[in-house]
C-alpha cells in the first residue's frame, strides 16, 4: 500500500516573477477561470511529484 501523500499548505509565498511569466500566469488563470495562486499550486504539485 502506498504511503499517504503529504499535504503542504502554502499560506503566503513571496516570489518574484519575470513580467513575461506573470503575463502567462494571468492569461492561464483567466483561461481556466481560477486564481493565479491556484495555477502556481498546481505547477508546484506537478514539480514535486516528478521528483
């Protein structure tokens, strides 16, 4: 049986983004109709699972 996945809650994460990445993030959030932080959480989750 696989061990349970650890849940990480991000209260506040101060990150600096390049303007082009920020623009992509805004467009992607609007396209998916979710918040920008939700997109970041999704990307972080994918990155952590791939390691």
